[in-house]
C-alpha cells in the first residue's frame, strides 16, 4: 500500500516583516495564496526511513533526515511511539529554493500521507501543531487556499477570495537562502525603526472582491530589497515582466523566484512568453490561485 498527497506552491501577496525577535525569528503579517504548481509526495512502507526525489532541480533536494518530508514522518511517528519506516518519494515541480515553499509543501504532504498510511487519526489541530514545529510556511501548505499568517507566519486565519488570480513565475538561475535574506533584511534595517507588521486592509478587500487591479496596487514584500541586494539581477527580471504588461511584479517570499500578476490567463501567457525570450531568467511557469492545500490523491 502507498499513499500519494499533492501539495501546492504559494505566493506571498503581502509579506510584512517586523524587527528580529530575541529568538532570532521575525513577526510577520504574511498573506499567502496557494497556486497551481504542485509537488507530490508518495509514502510506502519500508524497512527503514529513506527519501528519494525526481523532477526539476531534484539534485538540490537533501535526501537525509534534514529533509522536511523526513522530519514530518519522524515527528508524527514519535508522537505515536512507532518507527518512521517509510520510503518517501518526492516528485518535484515546485521550484527548489525559490521562495515558493517547496520544502514546506513536501513536509505538509509527507505529514498527511503518513497520517493516512498509518491511520493515526490525528486531528487537524494536531497536524497543524506538527506543521508549525517543522517550519513557518508548513501549516499553510497543509491548508492551502488563502490565509493570513501571523507570528512567524504559522498562526493562520483563512481569507475570503472572490475570484481566481492568474500568475506568472520566473525561476532564477540559482537559489537564495531564506536565512541569508532575513539577515540581509536585518542589516539593511539597522538604522531605522521597523513598524509592527500589519495586513493591508485594502489588499484583503481586493482578495475578497477578486479584483486583480486592486490587488496589483496593494501587493508588497518587505524582503524584496534584501533579495535584490543579494541578487541584483532580479531587478532585470522584474522590469521585463512589467514591460510585458504584468499588473504587478514582486519577488516571491525570500526569492529568488519572481511573481507577476496578470489580468487573465491570456495575459499571463503573453507575460510568460516575453519573459522566456528576455534572457533575464530561467524557466517560466504560469499558475492560478487559490487552490486547495495538501490533498490525498
């Protein structure tokens, strides 16, 4: 018997970042939108825990117990007093180290798959608690849709979305370390006061209405200056997408993937084609959201 779970990527339509906390984390107001790029995690009983992976950039994915999928299996097994003896196979399609929560998606997918395989009967609350222990983005990967994350981003409130939003994602030629981007954020912010992170009321209203133009006017990412400082070439990609007619252009999360909001699916394809020939990025993908979170297939 095996269980396969499909789990989506995310884009941050707002990422407001507060000052560094004593524990090294930052308080966030993080507005997540799940989009239709997916990893699939398949869990099969095995003699011991092992991880395999295929798909784009699979060679960059750790296959030891540091992998979030492995950590999820270990965490759930530990709560039930059993051994995490499973083969976890990850079919990657979410960009690796791209700021779209691919690793977090794999953790959430593995958790749900192991829960289903083992019949642990874990409640939604327990699964979300384990997700929060694994990482700040993992809870949203489990629930999907759209949500506001506060604290480290792990405390979620579901958001109403009144329509479908069409996106183009441009992958960079190399990754960016999320901790490195936060360190650069701290460095750039040394000489100024950082306000408490708060979700934009106008942005939440735009999501609720399904209004792409209103959303474009309100998207923001406080980590973008830090990502651009570490990876200046991303500015050329952002400019190329804007020049091709994107309603908005921003770095996705901690980067280096860049995200472009388009008016509709046809406009998204035009932006995507312009980016493909611009010479400013690697692979280009289109996706729409919101979509459901981790789902057993």
